[in-house]
């Protein structure tokens, strides 16, 4: 089975300071999420 390789690597930027977090006692950092499966759900009122 062939493997897919991607040229280069792009690191995600850190979350901006001052964001409102739901279901979290404090802001989360990318370092804390490393190695974990993360689902981000972006929603707005329509």
C-alpha cells in the first residue's frame, strides 16, 4: 500500500489571548493538547 508524504510541516499557531472558553476552567494551550485527538467546533448564532 503506498504512503502519502507531504512536503514540509506547518505548526498550528497558539490560541489568541483573551478567548472565551466553554467547559474549561482556564485557557488551553497547544502544548497541553499535543498527542491528543482534538475536535474543534466553531459555531455562530444565525
